[in-house]
C-alpha cells in the first residue's frame, strides 16, 4: 500500500498543478475590480478559492462567479479542467467570442454566460451539456444544424441576442429538452414541425422574432407543455385546434401576430390555463360562453382584435380573474351586471368598443380594482357612487362617453376618497364637471388629469396640493382670465405636459414650470407681449391669440425647443436672425399670419436644420 501511495502521489501533484495553471490562466484573462479573485494565488489551495467548488478527489467541479462585476475575455483554459461540471459567469461585463473549446469538455453539464457582452457565433457544445444559457449577450449568426449533437440538453436559452436564420430541424434530437428560449432575436422562417417531437418540453419562449407562416399543428403533441409564448412575430392563419390537447398548459401568449378566425372551441379544454393573451391579432367572431370552462383563468387579454357581439356573462363568473382587457374591438351591448363581483378583478379595460347602457353599480364590488378603462364607448348615466369606496383604484379612464347625472354633471368630489388615484380622465363626455370641491381636498398622488371639454370655468382648486402632477389637460373649456398664481409657484414643478388650448385666457404673467416639455396655449384670447416658455420646453404653441410687440431674441435661449408655433397673432418687427440656427433640435417653426417685416434672415438657408418653416401672411420682403 505504501508503494502504491508513493506511485500515485506524483500524479496527484502534477494533476493539481495542471488545474492550478488553468485557473490562473483564466484569472489573467479577466479584470476583477472588486477583488473577488484576491485569494486566487498559489499560496492558497484552489479548492478554498472564492467561487471554486471541488469534488471529493480535490478536483475543480464548479466555477461560480455570477454578478461579480468581472470584465475582460473568457480564457479557453476553464473548459480543459478535467472534472469541471458547472461554470456560471452570468451577470458580469465579459466580452469577446466564446471559445469553441467548450465542445471538448467531456464533463461539463451546466454553462451560464448570460447577461454579459459576448459576441460572435454560437459555440459548439459537448454531448454532456445539459444546460446552456447564453441569453442577453450580443451573439450573432445562425443556429448551426450541429446544435442537434447536443442531445443531452434540458435547457437551451439563447434569448436576447442577434441570432438570425431559421430554427434547424435538428432540434428534433433534443429528446430531453424541457426549456427552450429563443426570444428577442432576429430569427425568421416557419416554426419547424419537428418541434412537436420534443415530448419533454415544458416551456417554449420564441416570442419577439420574425417567424411567419402558421402555428404548427404538431405543437399540440407537447402534452407536458406549461408555457407557450409565440408572441410578437408574423404568424398567420387560424389558431390550431390541436392546442386543445395541451392539458397542462398554464400560459398561452399569441399576441402581436396576424392570426385570423374565431376562437377555436378546443381552447376551452385547457382547464389549467392561468393566462391567455391573444391581443393584437385579426381575430373575429363572438367571445363564446364556453369561456366559463377556464375556471383558473387570472388574465384574459383580447384587445386590439375585431371581436363582436356582447361581453358574455360567463366572463363575469370566472372566479379567479384579475386582469380583463377587451379594449379596441367591436363589442356592443351592455356591461354584465356582476362583472368583477365574483373575483378579485384588478384591471378592467373595455375602452374603444360600442358598449352602451350604464356602468353597473355592482361592478367590481370586491374593491380590488386598480385600473378602470371605459373610454370611447356610448356609456351613459351616472358614474357609480360605489367607485369612491374602491381604495385600491389608481387609474380611471372614462373619456368620450355620455356619463353624468340627470343634470349632466359629474361631481369631482366622488373621487375624493381614493388615496392612490394617479390617473383620471373624464374628457369629452358632453357633460359639465363640477370642480366646486372643497379646496382642502387634495390628491397628492395624482400624476395625470384630463378634463378636456368638461365646461370648466376655473382651474380645479384641489390641484393646489399636487406634488406629483405630470400631465394636465384642461383644453376646450370655459376658463377665463389668467393662470392663477398658485399654479405658477413651486407647487407644480413636476408638470411636464400642460394643455390649456381653446379656453378664454386673456393674460399670462410668466411661465415658470421647471420640468415642462409640452405647453399648448393656442386658441385663447391672450394679449400683450409673448411670454417666454420655460427653458425645458420642447413643444410650445401659443398660436391663434392676440399677442403684440416684437419677438425677443431671448426666445433663442430656449435651446430645447423642437416645435415653436406663434402663428395667427399680431407680432411685428423683424424676425430674430438667431431663430435660424439657435438649436439643432428645432424642426418646426410657424410664424404665419403675423405682421413681421423686413427680410428673412440669412440664417434660414439650406444648412438650417428646420424641416418645416412657415412665414406666410406677413409683411416680409424678398
């Protein structure tokens, strides 16, 4: 035994020295700004190095250095470690091409290089490899047919790269494959029917590519499938009835394609289905009552299609439904009375349909609703008072209906008890909105308010306490006088969009908002000199007013301007030469129908970056 020990010892030492050299070669190819590899040296046994795991024979089994901020390239040396099984270098800043030496590693089972900056082709892999994750890099080129030689793969993730071409038919060799992700690449062609041979598949994510043609019927053979995501491609034809065979399917995403036809009745066999998203297609017909069979459904998104008929009462009876989005279809009739009362519905959007009748008082009685969308329908009658009890409500979209009480008035105080309200749009309902609410009422979380065409006569006083308001649309109302001082002070510094067009404003002292991007004051009765917009404004329109005086060259200090419309006023004097070249961003300048005199400055030559200039209707020469 002693003799045998002496014989084996030199071999063990040389093997250890060999592995030490391979590891130090890897270390020399990377940069380690945070010092995670500081104990990687010959004075410390490599089995004690950070990120290294050894097997019972003191050979390197795993290198795990995920999320260590490491930069540089990856040395091929780590693939020559004789017992290496696991390499995880994900979420770093590594770059360069991935060495093809990976294919010569007989023991490697798991390789994760995701979320780096690797580029170049997909490397060859060894037959032992079970998991390959190269997602979120800059990998390019085609998927070689030789990838079929990696027949041990259970996980293949190439998502978030620049891979082109077709899926090779050799994927049919992946008899053990459970997870396939090719999402967010530039793949094209048809989805090969051979995919139906991968009977172990549980997840398919091939969304956000350029696949065309029909969805293969053979996908219906994948009875272990749990997730199927084919969204955002160019798939056409009807939804294959064979998908009804996927009895274990929980998630089905086919949105953003060109699918046609009616909803196949076979889909309603999918008793385990939790999320169904068929939005942004060309589907038509009625939503069948058979949808009641999907008792586990939490998300139903059918928006941006051409569905007709009524919203079936069966939808209101789905006990677990949390998200229902049917907007932008051709649905008609009334909203089911008990919609949202049988489940914890959080998002309900029925906008841009032909719905009529009232908003039911019982709707979403559970009180979990976060988003309510009904705009662009023909709804009428009162907004339910019970809405004021939905404490979780954040977004209310009710524009372009005929909502209001018997006097044609919507009282804003009905929204006074919603502490989380962020978005409120009551525009274009053909009624008056009463803002006579107590000024002590504030909505501190309100970010978006649209009350266009609501017969307002004054600025809503409850805005005084708004600290997060970003967008305010009060256009097409009856507001007289000037913008109140409380709106010009520090209270509304977060405002980036303001539309006060088509009112009866007459005077503006100053425009001082520090975050403003879009400011629309056109079609009022504003008099006096041109008020200078805030420095941050990119869109400024004050056309069709009664402004007088000369155009100050100080306007050229507004270098963020992209669109400037001062048309239809009584501005006079000469056009400041700086307008022709003060900003590379300015693309539209409209000064028509004023009283400008003199010549057009030479700065407005062919080198000027303006795409649209209009000086018509002035008194210019030349």
